[in-house]
């Protein structure tokens, strides 16, 4: 057997044949260092890494003076993610050839993976003084993989300074800027890349415009990218997200299907398609997508959270709560206070229940605080001041404050919306048909209507919610759309605590039976007092609807086509959360006309039943 023939096969990239020939040479001559070396490199290329390591270790023992042998061994250790061993192999190689650029680059990558930032910085300063840029992009990529974005940018800065005509460097630095949320810089670099090479830069420009909310610009860039490369699965995926943000759900589904036709195992795309199916209320299609995505990425919390939404929508409540714990919880939990999971004994213990999302969420989940109290706990409730007075009327609240507790004040803590998960098999909707907030008598007296209540139904109205809510565009109703109601023999009371806009004031001025309260509403205790004097509350999906439901007041809740998870399957007109609530749902996205028409008819029937015509 001729080792030279094996080397020729190696150069022809005939790895299997070359290795077999090396194996045969070694069988005849176990001291043939070249056979061990060439065979080891072939095995690396064949991805037989452990055997490649054994071959190359033997090669270094037979010819320790050969720096290339140490370098190839370091590369195998790198593939095996044995960074410390790789660093040691690099050190041995540099003893033989202190000027080897390849080994220096390999060493830098190992330092990145080991988190040795100070050593990396010192050695990078030496490497970037050399004339060649060989391997610098590999160092930049390693830094990016470890989220060392500043260091990755530092490498690309040097590459661009030396090779400003290289579109790839501009494009890659644009990606680094994007990951640091430097979107303007990302746009600049992506444009530079596109000017150097018309096929480069479009993706990063599109993503940057997308991040800045410039959806039209983003779509234009994705269109260019897909014209150049229609097989770019990531571009199809990203463009689908833009279409989805614009409410163009059918275009979003078309794009995501194009993405998945090219890469059926793309977990992000499967997750996205599942969310689009949720929007079209095709829950039976959404769940398989989430399950497949979870199989591909079992630790993906976003997939698990979306699974919870699909389960809620199909009324699989008990199973959904465990997935619900994968939601993004704001930075509210206190370090060094044990998190309550439902397994700890609460007798004679203090537990902090912490407000985590919207006002309506805390009002809805307040029903579970008495469950903690029944276990013998002293319950501290941590929430914004707007909720303090109304929560003083909740059974089980021992202490209410705005600031987070200290480890000296409480034994456990729990995010408010984690309580159903803590309850496990004891979870229930809470089926009581009475209010679970008791209102303060003095405050009720303060808000007692100045004039005697007429026989006309008194209807509280809320048509908009928190302006910062991400779904406001879908859940709010233009006040003018409610005008058909004002033709009915009812008195309407505005339940918002903020002034009417000019457009809303103009609508109000056209109808004498619409009242804005003279005294401003200060908090939810005031809103609750006003609701108490109403016969009915009509509200979109906002905190007013939850408060009215928690007070057991007849409530008509107006829901968008793709309603919030808490309202369950789209064919339900009632909810187990609030026995006094009726749900009115859009039958088509954005179509409030049919909803208002049905509400007006039902309100007319209510007026007639109360003796008015």
C-alpha cells in the first residue's frame, strides 16, 4: 500500500477510500505517522470524530514536531466541543510554529467558546496586526454564536477597513448591529452590502425595517430578496410575519407554507404557522404544528406558550395551565424569595401574590386568593395603586402594597396568573354566582346618582382599553359604531377614566342619553361603584368587563374575531369565568357591524321586557 496514493485520494476528496488505504498502511506499518495523520483528517471529513481524534492523537505522538498535526487535532477537538483540549492542542502547535495563522485563529475560537474574553482580546490585538485576514470571519462567527456581539463587530470593523469592497463583511456586520438592536446602523451596512453586490443586504434591510415597524419598506426588501433567491426559506418565513402583523393572514399562510415546503423541519416556521391558524380559528391545525415544533425544539418556551393558547381555545383548560407557565413573565419576582409552586405547605406562612400583566388579569385571577388563605397563609398582594381600594374588598387579602416585598417580609412569592397551575387538580373556574369583591359603603354613597333612577335601563359603556395593549387595533371599537344603541330608550354611562377624544365628544353631543361622569374616576373602586348602579355593562375585552363580571353584574362583552385565550372556543356565547356575562363575537375579522346589530336587538328586547317601548 502506498501512502502517496492515499494522499492523492485525499486531495480528490475521496475521504472513504483514502482512509481505507491509510488503515491498510497502518496495518502493515503502525509507525507510519503520515497514515495516521491523513487517515485522521479523512475521518474528520467523514464526521467520524472520535476515531479521528484517536488517529490524530497517535499522529502527534509519532511526529510531535509537525504543527499541522496539532492543528488538525485542535480542529477535531473543536468539532467535539472539547474547547480546553483544543486550546491545549493549539498551544502545542504554536510551540512548533509560533507564526501559524491557522493555529492562532483556532486558538481564538477556543477562547471565545471558553468565555476567556480578556485573553481573547489580547490575542486578537496581535492577530489583527498581521497582513492576512485568513480566518477572521470564523472568529467573528464564533463570537456571534456566543452572543459576543461587540467582539464580533470588532472583527468585522477590521475586515471592512481592510476589504471594504467585500459585500459579505458589510452584510454580516449589519446582522450583528441588528442583534444589538442598532437598526439604523444595520440598515446602513446592509445598504453598503447591496451596493457592492446587488444580491446581498436585502434580508438585513428587510429585518431592520421590520424591527422599526416600517412594514411597507420591509415587504419591499423581502420582495427583492425573494426575487433573487426564491428558495430562501428564512425570507419566506420573515415575510409571512410582516404580512401577519398587517392582518393579511392569507398571504402570511401562503408564505409560511412556501417556507415549510423547502424546510419541513423548521421549528420557527411551524410555530408561526400554528399562530396563524389560531388567528383563523383553525385550532385543530394549530396544535399539530406546535407539537411538531416542540419535538424539534423541546425547550422552546414560545412554542409551549402557544400550545397553551391552542389548548385554552379548545377548552382543554386543566392541561393548558401547565403550558401557560412558559409565558413571558415581567421582571417582577424577587431574588432570594422562594417561588410557590403549589407543593409547599402554606400554614402560618406569608406569601406574596404579585400583579404581572394587565389590570383585568389581576381582577380575573383574584378569585384564587381565597384558596391560598384557606391553606393557612397570610396573603400579601402586590399591585398598582389603582387596584388597592377594590382589592380591600376581596376575601383573603391580608396586606396590599405597591412595592415588591423583601425576603424578610414573606416566605414565598407567586405571579398572579400562576395560581391555576399551582392549584393543579384543585383548579376550577370558581363557579360562585355572587360577586367576589365587596364594595366600600362610603364610596358607594359618594357615587350614588344625584337624580332618582329612572325606569330606563342604566347601561355602562367601555369601547376602548389600554392604548399600549398590543391587540388594541382589533379589540377596540370606534365609538361612532355604537350609535345604533343610543337610539334605544336607555341611559348610557361612560365608564372610561380618560377624557373623550374630539371625535368621541362629537358623537356624545349628538345623544342626550349618553352621560360622561362629572367627577373623574380615580381608580377601580370608583369604577366598581359606578358599575354597581348600572343595570348592564357593555364593554370590549378590557378591565371594565372583568370588573363588571367580578361584581356579578350583567355584562355583554364584545369580542374580536380572534379573541383572547381566556374566552375559550369561538362558538361559546357564555363563559365559566363570569356567570353573569354574555359574549358577542365577530363572525368575520374586523366586522363590528353584525356585533352591534345583535347587541342593539338584544338591548331592545331588554328594554321591552322592562316595560319600555
